[in-house]
């Protein structure tokens, strides 16, 4: 055989001077002999090693992108959007977020209307259940904090109001008597237990009592309590208290 058909030392065959200049590439199809992706490799062995390395990288990349979610097109159909959000972890139905159950687990009395609104909003935005759960827990924590702070402020307000109310009495007994009369006066006028009303409405007891007490002094007459009558037997208007803890007769009760 002639020189043109012999395989060179690198395992490639060439034809004359052209084969010598191309080296191992001389045996490739014409459209690949001078391809920019192949020219840098000096031998068949170099090309083979690079090919093996490339295959490894391709498999690694395929593993990484296998679970990737492609970007949603602006012109996506409703079905494409539904599949996209489902892939992100969005539940099939808004109620599947379970926000009421989540609130109960966090010790919060959930509002069904608010839960429905939030679940519909989360579903329309394509939030995953994990995202909705995180938002729900943060909201529940915030609500608990708000309620605790309101209770703390209410207690401080009640203590301050009682302190101010007490200043108008000479003794603890007088103060307690005023409280009891105020409660009875309220019950007589409204038919509602005073303590229950304050607990339900959130009004501090002392503020309500002070209002009742001041109003009763201006509008009522209490003839029971000793000291409320002058030396002439004249009845003094208003409520005048002694140290009797629970008066037995009051004209307005």
C-alpha cells in the first residue's frame, strides 16, 4: 500500500501533504475536518477523553434539570398555568390549604370568612401549601401577640382607672360599697350582670363604675345609708355612704 493509505502513528490515516497537516482529522468527513469544536484536539485520544468528560457533564446537568420547572409564558393557557402552579406545590383546591385547622393547632380561634378569603387569594397567586402554612403561622403568631398586648394594656388601664376611682373615697369599705351599689344599679337598669357585661364588652370595670356612680349621685336618692339625712330629717339627694358594706335598702334598686 502507498503512503497515502497508511495509518499514521496517531492512529489516523491521511492523503499526502493534506493528511499530514490535518493529522487524525484527515479521516473525518469533510464538514468536520476543520470544525472549530474538533480542531483543538491534537490526537484521537484527546478527542475521546474530552468526549467522555462531556458525557459525564451532560448526565450531571440532566440530573439537575430533571425536576426544574420551566418559566411560565406570558401567553400561557389556563391549563398550562394550572400545571405550572401544581408543579410548584399549589393544592388542587383553596380549602386544601387548611388554614382553619392550622389556626386551631396554633391555639387561635380562626375566622371562617377570613380563612376562605385568604385561601382563595393564596390559590389565585399559585402559592404552595408550604408557603401558605408559613404565612398562616406568622399571621397567627401576630394575632396572638396583638391580643396579648391588648389584654396587657386593658389590665393597666383597669388598674389605673380603679386607682383614680378610689381616690374619691375615704376608706376601702366606702369604695367596696360604691362598687356593689354600682353593680346593682346597672343590673336594675339594664337587666344585665355588670361583671359579665364588662368582660364581654372589654370596658374596664372601674371606668363603668365611675360613670354609674357619678350618674347615680346626680339622679338618685338613697335614704338607707346612715348619715344621708340631716338633723331636720330632710333627705339629701344623691348617694352618701358610710362603712356599711352592703346596704339593704335603696330607692333606686
